[in-house]
C-alpha cells in the first residue's frame, strides 16, 4: 500500500486588518499576556517572585535533571545521524535549483553572533578558570584543584557544555524548520516541525500553544544571554573608566549599572532590527565576526601558545572520548558529601546549560533556518553544529588557557581566579598588558560585546514576530518591533531587580522545560519525514 503524500500546506489564521494585521491573534496576544503577567509579578512582588522561582528551580532540578541530560543527547544523535546517512545528508533545503541567499562568511557570522557570541565572551575565560578550581574529577579526588593535572579535566568539562550538545539544540530546530518550510512549503514557524505527528490539527489551538511556548522560551533564553552580556558590558566600562558606582563591594556590577547598560543595548537593538536581517543584522554580524577574529588573533600571538595548543588538542580528545558518559551519567544527592557536591555541580553547570540552549533554540533555530535556505542538510549540520563547536573550543583554549597559564606560573597572583565572572576576561587583559594598552583592548572588547548584544536582541525580536505572524518573515512595522523590544527589556530588568542573574537563570530553566518536549517531538517528526521520503522515492522514483 503506497504511503500517503506528505502535508504541504498548513493554514494558520492571521488578521486581515488592524494593529495585528498579518499576525495570529492567539499567539501574538497570548504570549504578550503571559510575559506581561511575569513582568507584573516580578515588579510588584520582587522578593516573593525571587523566592518562588528559586524553590521551583530546586524542584525541577531534582525531578527533571535526568530528562534534560538524556533529551539533549538525543538531539545530537538525530542531527549527526541525518547528516551522516547518505540519503538524508544530500537533501536540499529549498527548491532543487535554489541558491543560498548569503555568502558563507555572512551566514556563519550571523549564526555565530546570534547563537553563542555573548556567552562565549563571558565564559571563554570564566568556565575553564572555574573548572580549573572545581569539577567532577576534583570532587571525586582524581586530580587536585588548581594544579597542572587539572587542566585537561577543566577543558573536558568546558568543551562538554559548549560543544556538540549546545549546537545540536540549535541545529535540530533549524534543520526541522528549514526542511518543512523550504522543502515542504509549510510556514516558517515552530509548529510546522511537528506536522508528521499531528497533521492539520496544528492549524488550530494545539499549534497556537506550541508557538506560544516557543515565544516564551525565546524571551527567557535571550534574557539570560543579554543578562550576562550587560553584566560583562558594565564590567568593561568599569575597566575603562574606573567609575566606582559601576561595581559593588563583591566585585560584581551594580544593579544600576546593569539596568543602564540594558537600556543602551536594547535601544540600539531596536533601531538595528528595523532594516531586517538582510541589512542591519547582517552588517552588525560581519562587524562582530571581524572583531572576534581580531581578539582571537591577539590571544594567539601574545597568549601562552604552546600551553594553549596542548590544552586544545588534549581537551578535544578527552571530550570526544568521554562524550557519551559525560552526557548520560546523572548524579543524584545520595546523602554523602561527594554525591551532594556532584549533584550540585551538575545542576549548576550541565543542566543549567542544557536548559539555556533549549530555551535559546527556538530563536536561534528559526533564525538559522531563515538564513540557510538553499543549503544541503549535511552542509547545514556541518555549518550549524560541527564548525561552531570547534570555534568555541578554539576560543576556550586560547582565551581561557592563557588565563590558566598566567595563574599557574604565578604571574596573575589569583587576580583572575578571584575576580567576578563578568570581570575575568578584563583581568586577564590587565595582567597581560600595560594599563594604557589594557584600556584600549577593553574598548575593543566592549564594542564587540555591544555588537553581539545588539545582534542577539534584534534577531530575537524579529524571530518572535515571525512566529507570531504564522511564519511570515517579512517586517510588520516598527510598532511591533518596539513593543517586543520593550517587553524583552522589562523582563530582564524586573528579573534583575527581583534576584539578579540567578532569577533570570531560574525563569529560563522553568521556561525551557515544555519546549524541550517540543524539540524531542520535532526530532521524531523529522526522522519520520525523511524516512518516509526515502520510502516514497523507492516506490515512485520521485521525492516529496
């Protein structure tokens, strides 16, 4: 019996006129109501909101830690499997003769800037330095903290968090949307990725709920990224100006400094979003990629090159060798000191990261699909998963490795180790350079941060509008861009006031949970679709 033809149309109602012309009312208004309630709750009851979010976070880590660990590994298997399998790797994401819209440099620049650039600037120094002091190998007594023997474990765990797992989250969503939208002709919105499982039902309330969950996850995921970004931005301004009001007694940026930085960043991002992807975002992405290469070149020339290369190659080897057990072993608090420490470390690092990448995935995935039309499935996975992971490894090795080397040889004197997470990159620069040169380099880093922040924020606003407009990626007017830019600013601002960066982290982990299920279903849906396409080709000699 021949297989039924695939779904190639998914009608989604949009308003014909008025303020919401071109938008689906349920998604556009429903997501704003939920975000508005979060803003009001955190603004009116900041202490209660902070306490409630913290309690819920602890409950989620206890009961859903296994889920986060296993489902992210499933995303890796789906993406790599489809790329390696010859029949699916050749699939063209678009019409047979369609060419990519952007050059590979612009494509990679936009993908990298929107996907991970801000966090990389913060964590390329901070994470290897932290794991140099503490990681599961240290907790289990296998190596000593802050010793030369702990460099390889520090990189193994750092690469786990910024490697294939992170980019598989983005690649899975992007691949599903690009396939179903450009190869099947469905709307460029999250619900389209589930059509092989739920069919035409996604035109109605079920599809609306999926898209609302995607918008909420996007807002909260981007909030974490921008929250860390404005914190480091404020630290950079302090490193340049020395303004005492910018930093508190604990060496962290003050709330006032972060809120001011937030207003500057979001104002710039709203202006940048007006021209759309092809102009404003592309232009900014090319700038931040060029500045990134300049900064990386600085550490390549003036960092601890031999030490760094050793850390890179051994780190990649240890990471690949240990990827499966590091991804699937889940530690629980068994009442012992070691068990409690391992569970706390995994919840605070690995599970936090997995939730962050999942919450960021609807935004980055849809954005990747938007800019990847005309490429093959294998090229997409290579460009959206393998290459970015290697780029992160290089950054962590050269930037973080230089910081570790400065501490190991005593030159830093714990100046980097004892700094706050948002200041460690600047302290590394301060140790390496004279005060005047360190100030100049700090200016470059602050500019790079600003371009990364603006690129992420304005891309997120455009993606939210695309989801709310039933997959229509065309601009819908400045009013909607300003509205969502303001909502994103308020979410970050009130959560910072309610509990600082930890409150934003907690809200994100909560918001990521329902979308992690959506992503798992997208993976099953995509595999089902390509397998059936292969079967149809055998039956009829035709494709879709």
